[in-house]
């Protein structure tokens, strides 16, 4: 079975670990979000790709969900001691090496997809990890600044520095309209048996991937079941601050509203958490098969079970 | 008093610490060797400039004489885990930050002299540290390869990877002939009251500095005392492997031979170690004032005393 998964960072990575356990024989291709990539200190940092790579490769800091295990922050400390900005991004020493290699390979002319493949040669994530695009896309967020003026900041500044504490007025994947899917992305979609949207951020993660021209269309036209898992449980994000960016695109923070946001043109099935069972009828009324199942990725078993539910719903949709 | 010092790495840096203690009111300009600079992992590394900066700024690893105190090597470990070469250069995590900033500033168009000044704004070395040139100069070493063929390697590969275990047949500061002294270098020399050569490597450190067109001439024409301290004691380098590169330029590993290598056209005074007192007559016969004094930089006091002896010999030469 060939499974294509669109993935952001922590939520996507953890779901993938469950999927790999639930479907060990499957051929899994991950289309990773690169909209939250950022250039720091002359280095190209791809937080979502790395979170997937480290999580599936056994190098992740399990507690925080991002960054490396057994990490130190001496490079970062020294950069701060030199007075170099920004100081709010948590780049660890072990993590730094990944960005150094990536930056050097990009500088030598390799596209990000080739760089990602080279990095994965070490981590052996057990999936094929593709960036959504080899082109530069950066999600920017418009926020209220002083005296009613607006200010546009990089997504990471909004998310990490400001901790999404101010309202997002708009979320724009800058450069997406000019970008092309990375090599292999459209081929993977068109030959997939199932396409899954893990409980990743619908706006800045999966939304950014879908903003690359050709990807949304390819998914809609693939003719195979497309099943998503709600990142919203009980009217709030399971983790992260997805509510802030959902508001910016005019979507309510409910499991049903996110399904409607993707739409029946894209989604065939949608899983909501058991506590959101009353949303099932609304989602189905919108033409999307829906089931209420436990959606908390408490451990690998619970996560694998979520993946099995998603695959089961896909088979139901196929029938 | 304005003192100009030509400096390599460890020997030069330690001497400078003694000089600063011996002449706390002096205005000291250091012309640092950049011939052993190397590009690693896309980063510009300047080992000698950094050794001077860290030593005088209080950040040096005192025991090994290079690199940062309280250092970790996680970036390096990870680069090796990715299979990236070379693995033989000891880049620490704290040290890494310096190279990241330097590389970013160079990429933004700042010359190395401006970058060095910016880095020194943090370390406050108490001297003005200038690179010998803003141009790229790289010392290469020709060695015997298999079956009688010759191979040319970067100085760092010769020094750090091969530990100078094979004979050097030639030492060439590649690019030096096309280089220009960095801003401030010739001005510092022409307005100096004294010029000192610390016990740095005469070939790859001071030799590389003198290979930048204009520097040797400016020193010879400055009309002020030029005094050096022998890095050779008892027919062997006090530290390092200077004998290997002295042989490549046809100079014996003796205190007298090194003085003769610089020559009376450049040197007015030369200090040899007490155990080399029998060299004094030879050096003086070559037209260079010579004194035998303790030349082992065992601690700050001993090193400051060496600096005082050098300044005293300079005053004697001036009289």
C-alpha cells in the first residue's frame, strides 16, 4: 500500500510514527511543510522537515517534541554573547550540524529535496520525506502593531517569539504562488492508494503545503481516499496555537469547521475525537464521512490506533 | 608607546598576554597571521586570529592553548555522524559561533578586518587585532605522497591531520603575492615605536605575514627597533613542529639560524634562551644584537619578563 501523508511538525511527526507502526509494510511518502523554514545566522533551518526526520529517526527530544535529544545550546549562548539577533529561536548544538550541512549543500547547488534525502540517509526515517517544494516559501503573519498599524512578521517570530499572543490578521505563505512541487511530490500523490492529513496545523502546515500550485489539485484528482484527523478537540487545539491562525482565515476552532475548511472536494473522510461526536452529523452533512474515535497521541499504541482508524475510514470511503 | 606585534597562534597569543602585563599603558597593534585560515563546512575559520582573541579576551582553553574554555563538541560529533569530512579539525560548539558570525558578515560584504573588529568588540583583547590581509591567503604544504609523487595539502591538514609526521618539501602561502595588507597594517607599522616578533612559527606564522607584499618592506623601513624572540630552544621548537617547516625553507632548527633567516635587514635584536647562550656571538656577528634570557612562557610573570627583555633590547638598539 502506498500512503501519502502531508505533514507539519510535531503533530505530523508523531502521527507518522503511529502510522509506521500500524502499517509496517506500507510505502509511505511524506510531503513536508517548508513554509516555516527560516534563515538564521546565514543558515537554512527547516523545522518541520527536521522534526519529522528526528522523530522517525530516533533523534528527537521526546519531551518537547522538537529538537535533538541530549542537546546543548552552546552555539546559541555564544551567538547571544556576541549580541547577535535573534536570540528567541532555540537552535541546539546537535541540531546546528543539520543546518550547517543543509546550508552548505544548498550553496553547492543541490535542491532542498536532494539535501533532505542526503540528511535522511543518516536518520533512516522509514518513510520517503519530500519537501513540498524546492522553492523558497515563507509563511508570514500580519499582526496588530502599535497604534492600530499592522506589522508583518515571519511565522517563527509569531509562533516562537510572540507565542501567538497577539491576534493574527492574515497568514500568507509568501512565494507559494510562484513555487512548484518538489520532484516526486505529484508522482507520489498520483500513485498513492491513500492520502492522509495528520492532526497538523490546518493553516500554517497543511495549508501551506496545499498552497503550492498543483498539490491541492493533484490530491483532489488522485481518485483515492483522502482522510484527515482533526487537530481540534473540544474546541481547542490538542497542542500548539492553531486557534490563532484559524481565526485569521475565518475558520472556527472546531473539528467540524476545519473539515469544512478542507471541504468535500478534497476530503473523503474525517476523524474527530470521541468528545466531539456531536460534530459527526455536521461533517457528514457536508459530504465527508466522519467517525468519532480517540485522537490523543498519548503513546505509540494510541497513535497507531488512530492511524488504523484513518486507514479503515479510507477503505470504507473506497468501497 | 606604540608597539606592533606580528603574531601567529598560541605562542604569539601567550606572548601578547605577557606584553600587555609588561606594558599596560602601551598601544599594542597585533598583525595576525591568516595564512592558516581554512574553510570548513562552509564556514571561514581563522585559527590564529581567534587564538589571539580568545587568549587575550579570557575565553581560551588554557591547557590546550587553542579553542574555547568549557567547550563541547556536539556540532562536530553530529557532522561526523552524518559522514561529513573532514573529521580531524577540532571545532568546538562555542568556537563554532565565532565562525558562523564571521561567515555571515563576510557573506554580507564586510572585509575580514571589519569582522575581526566586530568580534573583538565582545572579547576586548586590550590590543588592536588586525588580520595581515583582507584577501584570501592559504598556506599550502607540499609533501611526499606514495611512490615518490608529491601532494599539496592545506597547512591545517599537514599540521592537524598529519601532525607534521611527514617531511614538508615546500611551504607556500598561496595568494600572498596578490594580497594587500589589511587597512591599518602599514599605518601601524609606520607609526610604531617598537616592532616585535614573538616566538611564533618563523615560516607559517611570521613568514606568512611577511609574505604579504609591503609588510616586510614597511618593517624594514620603519626606522624603529625590531626585536624577535626565538621560538627555537636547544635546537627544537618550544612547542609545535616548527622544525618540519624550517627544513622546508632550508633553515636549521637553531635559534641562530632563525635569526639569520629573518636577517639583519629586518631584525635589530634577537632574544635566545639562556641555554642557547653560545648562539649570541653568531647572531651578533650577523649584525643583530642578541641576548640570552629565559624564554619559556611557563606563566604570566615569566612571559611578562620576556616582553620586558624584548623592550629593553629594543631601547638598547634605539640608543
